[in-house]
C-alpha cells in the first residue's frame, strides 16, 4: 500500500455559518509533489492553515507522517517547512541575517543557513539587504526559510503568485528539484493548472470547499485527448444510423461527437452519413487543453 505523508478524514471548517472547507479527504503520497489546485477563494489556504495547525478544524481529522496532528502537533510540525501567503522579512537586514534569526529560533545547526541559501541559489546574493531583492528573490528566500533543517514535508501556498514568467520558471525548477535531491515530500497550491502540470504527479482540485477530483495528473491528460466533432442536420437520427454501424457516438446540441479521430474513422463516418442522405456541414478534430479540462471540472467558463 502506498504510504501517505498527509491524510485527512472529512476535514471541515465552518466560520460564521459558512462552510469554507467541506469534508475534504486528502491523500498525499510520500516523496512526491502534490498539486493542490482550485480557483481563488476555493478554500486552499484555509485547508493548508489547518494542516499546519494555524487554524482549528470544525470537524474531521488530520494525519501527517501517519500521526494524528491533534495529538502530536509539536513533533509533527518540527518536520514541516512552509510558506503561506507572502513571506515577510526585515528589509534592513541581509538574507543571511534574516535566515540566522529563524535558525536560532528553530535551533537548527549553523550550517543550515548556508545549505538553504545554496539550494535556492541565493548564496551569491546573501549579503545584500532584502529591501533590494526582487519579488522572485524574496519568494526564494521564503522557500529557503522553509527549508532550514531540511524538513520531511514542504507546504507551499501559491509560491509563484505575482511573479513574472522568468520568476515562475525559477521557482518551478527549484520545487521539482527538492524530492529528487532530498527525498522531500511537497504540497504546492496554485490556481493555475499549467503550473501544477509542470511540477506535480498527483493533483487534488478544490472547488467551493469540496475536493471534486484527486488522482494522478496523467488521468487529467487522458481527458484532454482529441475528439471528432460532426455537424449534421437531424443529429439524433444521424447518431442512430452511426450507432447501428458500431460507432460510439455522443449527441450534444446540433453536433455529434466521437472519440475516434483517425482518418479512416472520420472518412467512414462521413461516408455512412452521406449514404443515408444526411448533409454533413462540419467534420473536424477538436483538441482540448488541460486548462479546458480544469475549467470543465471546476465549472468555470472564464479565467480563474
């Protein structure tokens, strides 16, 4: 059986009569990158805050490293690094000095500061004042803070938010490196499927507090396989003719849809309809992106 690093059972959070997280059952595998997806306001940050013991669940249980968080909070949190929302630093201090403050509080070895700076590739800029840092550099410094002591689990809430494309790629490559280099488990949240697709092997999709999908991102890719769209008069009658010939056809409005997209299948469908006296006014292959699938699953018809 696959070992989990995070598992929740009916995790629920209600505030002022509103349910923001509704009976969520997460299963995050050990040693991988889990993408926690959902539109803004879906409840991702609230869920993460409960995983970190910053917010108390209304009901439900949280197991991390196989232990109940409510009973083993201190020992569990010692092995978790996190970056929730925007990192906050002393601008008049250098990156190294900021990390040193955290190191002393957490009582990790002195060598951890240099290791963390090197991991996020800030070692050459470590003596610059943080107020001189770009947003991307501050995000990397935030991840460096979370990496002090090399935790078993790293939880990152929207780590690429507000970054330019170069900064996003930089953070993405850094995150991908952590499980390979340190055997670390990573949970990273985002509202952008394209970002998660390039990092994670497993994904959970949260919408209005409910976990509506959880599984391998490869299963989402399979949903994005192309299909054949056929525009035809009297679609119901045309579909009946094709089904009698063994075609797997779906009707939606004035169009027919088939999963068979090769040239032979398309030509065969066109021939059958023509011989039956049906006028085909459109025959095309349609490709759906992962973003299309995400919008379909979340019920969002516009940008997230």
